[in-house]
């Protein structure tokens, strides 16, 4: 679950301050017990321990996942083999009952069987010669071919899945994959995965490794006392790294951003014995604070962007909300640019602008999703209306079936709206901030395109948040907020 949490709520950068993801929050609370006056060497050792524990925890998780993957793949593989071999047996039984079987060429029979099985089958010269006199020889060869082909395909898919999971090629020889039995291959893959993580620990965490060098460089500018923001800054330096690779298209040496470690699995260890309800409440509380931070950042961005606009130029609802919030007796404020208003009322105005901006994003997403899914629902209903008469052939009342299926389609529509809303919140990228602040008469023509990833936002951690960074962090946190609430609502 924490892996999902970190995907939809990465660390946020708001008002020049880093707001941690839930995993980072757990690590800050549980794994770092240093006093504020800790020396740089003590801090470096503590951070390297966290990195080591994170890689080891991920290694254990991946090894368990690979074992489960092999177990599931083995069951599917045996079912496929049994199914295809049964087709071969039935095919040969049918040949014995056909009179014209003796007139068919063995190659034509094998070709027909290949189409039935869905695999390219071939027979040896001896089996082709003795096909009509001793068909059991050909049958045995074909059964072995089916079994070998399915096993080989399963092996290739498994190795590919594991390599994609660890984002690294496994150091396996062809002899370890070809001819080995299933258990031996599983042991070889597990050993290769374990060695991959061991090499990662050695490469990143050994004396003079990449992470240690980067921490030493950062801590050279460190002076006690250590603050939470400084710890977050140091923690966020460790997961991502850069690797020099050769670009085959441009024939140039480029730096490829890589993931060196993941805090999620280490943080999950702190929740193993916790009550699920307490964890859910803690997550929701954390997200509510994150959403407040996002709202404040949106408000600061909007206040700065609309600095030359006046309260009277805002839409009526927002204008009335702001006037009610500030409760300021001077009516001249209505025509005063926001940037020139008294400092003491900047904060309440900024808060209302942030709430309005977030509400605009939510409304846009919801209306877009409803419009799209409603059209699909009407199309399904039209298809159902046309085909429902066929139920009469099955001795069922078409009207009763129509009511039942229409009700099911409507429930599917509501569920799809919830899921699509969550997914769209995560991927939505407005190109014009003016679109989320409707009703303002004077608008900027400036557009904004969000950065490609959260790493770019993290690099701006000591600067004022840009509209792009604020929007990206908003969409990430909003999805998690909606997902958790939907899950809790369904449980209740």
C-alpha cells in the first residue's frame, strides 16, 4: 500500500518548504533518533543506515514477489500443457475413427494439428515414415514439443518480468535456463536477484560510494542544529542518481536518471503490527495537512499572479467570500489592486484564492469525466435496447432482463466515474492557470507546462514554488485523498 501512497503523494514543495510523503514521515519519526546537535559524521552514518535498510527491505520484498510469481506461473504452465496435450490426444483419437485418414499425408495432418493447437509443430523423419503404422511415436513427439515450447515461453516471460521489476538484466547463463528443471531455474533467478541487490549495496553504500560522496558534499555545508527540513533535503538526495550511458540514436554519452533505492519497503516495516484503522486515520490526517499546504501554495501563486487585479474584478461568489473573510470596513479596497492591499489581509485573501483554484480544478475534472462516461453509457444502453429481444429465445422476459442489465450498467457508470476521477486527478495537467480561476476580468496570457517528473520539483526545494510545481503536487495528493476516502466509504 505504501508504494501506491508514494506514487500518488510524493514529497511536495510548498512555499519553499518540503512536505514529506507518508513514507518519509514514518522514517523521520521512527528511524532518525539523532539529537539536533548531532555531528556531520553521526548524521551521515544514520542516513547510510537508512539507505542500507531500504535496499535490504526492497530485496526481501522482491525475492518474495519472485517466488510467488514462479508459483503462479508454474500452475498456469501445467494447465496450458495439460490442455494442449489433451487436444493432441483427442486429435489422434479422431484420426483413428476417420476412414480417409490413411489417404492424408502426415505433413498435412501435422499442419492441421498445428493450427488447432496454435503452435508450430514438426515431426522427425522417422515419425513421419511410421506415422500411419505407429502413430503413437508421432503423438509422443508432439506432446514433448508442446511441453518444451510452453516451458521455454514461460521461462522467457518470467525472466523478462523479473528484469523489468528490478530494472536490471539478470546475470544468468544460457545453461541455467535451458534444460534445467523448474526448481533449479527458480533458485538461479532468486540467486541472481539477490546478487543484483548486493551489487547495488556495494556500489552505492561502500566507503566512497555514490551516496556517501553526495552526502559528504552536502554535509560539508552543514552546521548544527539539524532541522526537519534539512533532514528531508538529505533524505531526498539518496533515492535518485545519474548513470552515464551511450545513446544509440545520437551516438553521444548522456546521463540517465536512475532509482538507486526506495524508502517504501523500509517504511512499511514500521506498520506491520499497527491496527489498519489507525493507519488509515493517520494517512487521512497526513493528507488533509498536505491538502492544506497545497491550497496555501495555490493561493500564494494566484495572489501573485493576480497582483494587478482588484477584488471587484473577481467573480461574485469569490468576491463575497473574500469580503466576508476579511471583514474590512474600507470599501475602497474593492478597486485597489491586490498587491497594494494592507499586508494584514493578504493571508485570508490568499487562502480563499487557493480554495477557489482547487475547486475549479475539481469541477473541471468531474464535468469532463461525467460528459465522457455518460456518452459511453448511453451508447451501451442503445446497444442493450437493440439486442434485449434475443432474451426471449432463452425463455426469459426481455423487460425483466432489460431492467436488471440497465441497473447494472448504471452502477458500473457510477463506479467508473469514481475510479476515473481518481486517475484523472493524478494525470491532469492544466496548461493555463487562468482556466482554474474563472470570472477574473483581467487575465494573464501566460501558459504553463508542468515538468516531466517529481524529481525536477524536488530540485527547486529552496525556491519559491512555481505554478507548475504547485499544480503537479496538487494532482498527486488529491488522487490519494480521494482513493483513501472511497476505500473507507466502501468498507463502512
